[in-house]
């Protein structure tokens, strides 16, 4: 399957935001109250928020396109944009999402590998991320690709306080 991975730029804002919102809904509607999903979308998946993130020099968005169509994306954070650790020797994968029709085709591994290689190119000692404790499919995917749980943290999601596992891979 022909694909292209590239850094997002401000011209991608609309298409990135649309795909990000759809992929988030597809990933988190099961097992969550729709009110909480919608509340989080209105907080974290707005045009203003994504514009701010795209303009932040400590964050990079990678887009994965299949035959010219946006299939998925990853957002990585350097310090000070990292959400938890704020460790200069690490790179955080803050988001890695695909549209449902592209899940299970091996593209997630390709994009995750891209972020790992990006961390290595930037001389980081490890890559880390947070994943919802009930997202068993994602946890198994990350474990299969060499990441291990090392901690957890509370994650406010609408009117609930959920738990995210923190996972990492050392280089």
C-alpha cells in the first residue's frame, strides 16, 4: 500500500482537525459516555487548540497519507510541550490515531516506527506515551512494538477521572 509520511503545516489545519475528530470519536465512543467524548472534543480538538499546537515549536505533527488521503497522524512533544515527564532526554507521543478503515493494515506500526526513528535522530534516550487503561487493543499494539508500562496517571475525561498507563521504549 503506497503511503507518505510528512510533517504537517498550517495549511493542513482543516483536514487534520477533521480527521483527528473523526478518529478520536471512532477510538473512544465505545466504553465512554458520549457527553464526555463531546466535552473532550470541545476542549482539545478545536481549531484554536490545533492551531496553537501546530505553531508550537516543541510539538511536531506527522501525517500519514494513503494514495493522497489522510489516514492517520501522530503528534510528538519535546520539552516543554510534554504532558507529564518534562524530560529533555525523551520524546512524548501525545497522539497516534488512524481512521477506522486504516486500522489493522500495518500503518500504525509504520507511523510509530517513524516517531521512534525521529526520537533517535534527535538523540533521545527513550520515547514514551500515555494510553487509556481500558484501550486493550492499543496497549497490546504498543507492547508488541517494544513499549512497556512504567507508570500511570489520572486523566480527566468529562465528568470522569480515568487512568492512563504511561508506556516507554528505551534506546
